[in-house]
């Protein structure tokens, strides 16, 4: 491969940029990165912050997402800023070297484009070990970044590369199948399509015209032909549609054990990330094997809070503790910093309004789930009520299958007005008794369950929270394909408040027409303080409803009329109790 190194000394911003540094990988293609170093005397060494991902080390944030960039905290805006990654000007001034690497097959890194794969994780491993071994490195490496740049941290940390000293996965899924691709076994196709077509394939190594469209720089070795580009990539749209189960090679090859993660960990979860990252940050924290691990909840869009002044102070103190050995907070002292920091959503502050969301209170906790949690059953009744008391009502409620966001088909259950302020913070599970009367009688019938939890304020208005893209979202969502209802009761990750499913081929159970099935459905965790006079809504639907945004499940092959069309039913009778279990947090003594 060509040697393409370019060195720029930027006195104005106080850094030296080494551009297109090639990281050797034995007999295969190198990974290319940009290295941003503080201007310092010869022989100086610094801890290193690494990001590795698909969006282009050379695509300016300002071009990648102009509106978002215009809203970023000015402390973290520079000509070197890139989407979802730490700003080099800021962090070099704080005494770090910043390494921003193009993922294999993307930007200036040749090879096969295969995002989130084992192969690209192995490349990330090599990047970390290389960064720890450079003459400008102290030997300590930290990982910092949002979304993709967070999700990849879990996988590489589980491989334990030499020199890795701390990770901060900021809103990053840790379970490729459950968090991102197949919610409850249902293909989440809309976001993957948007993501792939807008910001991945557009940056493929060798793609012509990138510079002309302000999408980074043209490939330094020259363009590749259409045939070469196609041969050099694995298309996530096609792969996720073609593979349905976790033991398919496509999914199983991406598996790793969170328990293998040993480095200090700060997992940052956003309550509004109810369709992509939230679950992964919580479960990642729960199962990581790290001695020092922390879970911090935030609110707001996925792009901006990472750069808020106070949040950066948290990042900085955490990295300083484990990369510099300067711990001003107590992160490295067992028991000094409470492991869980919860932000409490109380009141209707609107959505996509950072200033108003900053009025939410924060509370520290000693564990997750919160130890004093009381799990309360709220029973569904045929008249549409939701209550802690069970009534032996009989009958069924029917609704049309294959609802869509544009044409929803749903039923809702309302609590009465709460007589006192009540906090719900934690995991949610629902138990429902369901059946289908199909339009097409066959042995291939199925039911897709889409569940939503909503909050109605005392003035009767639904409260919307800030979703990933700044859109209005409800409290929580959950999903289940009923043919994949089997729970692995013996698995250590099965808990009363969170059923564990393997989603293997062997777990598929037939759904027979008009036969009733009792199913437990995982709903992603949430937090809300229900005010006196407020109400909770529990919603059951056959497709996406308000709050799904760009994370919809509409693939016509995955949710075909031949298999799903008909009427779905929710049954009520003796022995057929329907309820949702909510995590009540008693007022601290």
C-alpha cells in the first residue's frame, strides 16, 4: 500500500495532525487513522483517546450534519470536529493524544466493509494495541464516542487489548440482535436502511465523488469500480433481512461475552433511546465484569449531551482517573462514587428542549436495579382500565393485525388518576394472553406484539420526551413475535423483571389459529415521576405507533400478509390474567 502520511503543525489550535497514518496489520490491509497530538517537547508522552468507526475521519461534522453542528457546545466545535466523536482541539489541550480511525472498508481504510462484524472488531483491537505502543503514547488508551463509536467499545473491550485502560460507551447498544436488528424477533428495518444508505455506503473506501459532494476526501489510492465496491461490502439491509435467528452464522459470529470486559466502565444511557441504545447500555453495565463500573442516565437527543459542559466534566474526570492516575472524584476508590446515577423525569418540560430538560433532578443509587424497587402488577381489564386490583372479567378484545404507523391498530388501558406522587424507575415486563384469527389458514400463522407505555400529566395532556433524533417519544416500548415466545428459564440472565430469550431456530413454536398463548414481553426500562392526578396508559398494538420515528418495523417479507393478516385478540378469563409489572420506587426514608 502507498505511504500517504501528511503532517500538519497547527499553532492556532495547539496541535500536530498526522493525517492518514497507516496502522499495520500483518499481511493484510492497514487501518488508516488521523493522530492529533498536543504541541509538546520531543519525547513527551500522553494517554490516548481512540475512536474507530464508519463515518469518516475526514468528514467534517459541519458537513455531516450541519444543523446538529450548529447546536453543539462551542467548546467542542472546531474544523477537526467529526460526528459522534470527541473534538481533537479540546482533548489535546487537556493533555491527550486523539486517534480517529476509519473502520475497515471505509474512508481511507481498505478492505471489506462489514460493519459491527467480528472481523472489524479484530481491526479495532489492533488499533488499540498500536496506540498503546507508540512513542508518543503513555501506554494508556481510553475509548470515547457516541452510538456506533460506543457500541463497538463493548466488543473490543471484551477482547482485552493491551493498553486499554477505560471505556465510555455513550449511548451504545451492546446486543446486536436484541437492541438493534430484531426487537423481540421483529426486523427493525427502517433505521438500518436510513443509516446504511445515508452514512455508511456513502463513505465506502474507493467510492467515487466523495470530495465533490463534501463527504470527506476521495480515496487516496483512487476510485474502485461499481463491481469492486459491491464485492467489497456486506450490506446490512440484506443480511439482517435474510437472517432471522441468533444462531444464524451472521448473528452468532458477532457474539461476545460482556462478562469478559474488565476495564473501568462508564455506561451512559439515555432514557429517550427507547428503540436503539438504552437497553444495551443498561444490560452492558449489568453484565460487564469490570471491578469499577458505573451507569449514568441522561436525557436529550443522542448527538448533543455528549458535548454539554457538565457531561464532558464527567468524561474528563473518569478518563483522568484511569488514564492519568489523577482521580479528583473517587472513581478508582471502591465505594467512593455511587455506581448508578439516575435522572428523574418529572413534569412536562417539552421535548427537544435542552434548557428545560436540565431542570430534571439527579439522584445517586447504590445498585441497578434500584434495591428498594417494589414490582407492582397493574392488571388490564376488558373495559380498558389498568389497576392494581384484579377483576375476574371475561371476554376478549380484538384488533386488526399488521398495523402501521400511518394506520395503527391498537387498544389502550388507562389507570385512574394517581392519588399521590409515584416514581417508576427500572425494568418492565408484561404478561398477555393472545390469539389470532388469521385471514390465511396455514401452519405459518404468527402474531407480532408492539407494546407502549405512556404518561398523561394531571392536565390531561400526554407527556412527550426527547427521542434519539429529537422527536417526541413516550415512556417505553417493547416487542415480541409470538412464535419466538420461548423463554430460557435456566439462563442466568433470566430475571423475574426481564425474561431471557435465545431467539434460536429451535425456539420457534407454531402459532395455531384461535389458540390462546400466555406470553411475557420485555418492555425496555424507563423512569418517570407520576404526579398526583397523572395517569399511565398501557398500549397493545399490532404494529408501530406514535414514538417509533425512524425506527420502524415495516418489512413486507418479515411481516407478510400471508403469515400475519387477520384479527389479533387479547383474552380475559379465570386463569387468563393480563398485566404489566411496573417498578415502583418507594420514597427514600
